[in-house]
C-alpha cells in the first residue's frame, strides 16, 4: 500500500501566513520561510502555498514568497492563487514550485488544465476544489470559486472527474464548511470524490486532532491530508502525528 502523505498548507496574504475559519476572520500565523524551514526539519511530506488574495486582486502569486520558501525545502512544493494562464504557471515553476494548483481559472477555462499538464506533466498539476454542502446533512457538494466567495454552478464530484479527464494529476479538496473549525475532515465529501477518480485526493479543512487524520485516511479514503492551524501553532508535531498513524496501521513515511 502506498504511504499516506501529510501536507502543511501556508495560506499567504501580503507575504505573511494567515489562518481563519470558513475562509474568513484571518489572523497572522508567521513568516512563510520560517514555517517552511521548520516543517522541512520535522518531516512533512509536502508543502502547499496558497496566495489567498491573488485571484481576487487579479495578480500572480508572489514570486518572492515562493522563492524564499523553496530555498528552505527538500520536499515537493505546490503553489496556488492567481494562476490564470500558462505564463502564470511558468512564473511559479521558475520561482521554485514543483506543482501548480489551479482553481478559479480552471473553472472558467478547463482547457487550462490540459495546457499546463501538456507543458509540465500531469504530476505537476493540482486542481483545487473548494466545496460546500448544498443542504444540511445532504450528500451533494457545490463548488465555489474566488477563495470560496462565488458559487461556480458545478457539482464537486462531477468537476473532479472532469479535472482528471483533462489531465490533472491530483485533487486538492477543501471543505469550506469545515475550514478552520477543527471539527474533523468532511469524510463523506472526501470519500465521494476519492471514489469517483483514480488520481490522488488531498483532503483539506477541519483537522483538529490526531484521530481526524485516521478517519480521513480510512472512512474518507484520502491519499493525503493537508492541515494548517494545528501545525502552525505547534499543537501537533508532524512526527507525533505520523507515529500515531503508523500505530493504527496507516502507512506513512517516518
């Protein structure tokens, strides 16, 4: 069985890492390069930088932030936010990204997925899906664009299938309902998407404790799990989490 990956996420605004709840109420969590250095030492498997205001401000992800973080790492780095074209993707790769994450631009022009995958390979293309339950207790999940602010009129499972067909190598699936709440990952959402595609699915949104990761790797069928708050504020160590998973029979890289 392939090892499950633990991924740390740096949501960046104005060059600083921030974190909020349900995509709102952001507060500072530190310098991205310093956090990247710490995670690299602690044994995180991958790192994601999301420039959370780049799309809304109609600009590229900050190349300086990407390059500062990339210099601290010997693990894969994915970058998202403001990547609206092949040129934007190229700028992120030139700054040090190993993968680019497409969200709003891919919804507006799905052919962009294929174009970037053709240029860099599917392994370098992550399609980020921000999803919210359409009704309380319901099992249909609507896709949102522009940092979770705008309904895209797409179903999350159907969009994941299309993204894979167009060349995406991974899905970064964020539950807007669970984001920053520490109430646990949305396992039904994650399982629905994981069951619909053959590419890896990264679960995001809601990590609050060690057993939340156990749940999303078992009931949620995730290939990787991403978290921010519990790592940024040193509430959970990466090694402690991996040891907990290993003790419960979940394969990880120690």
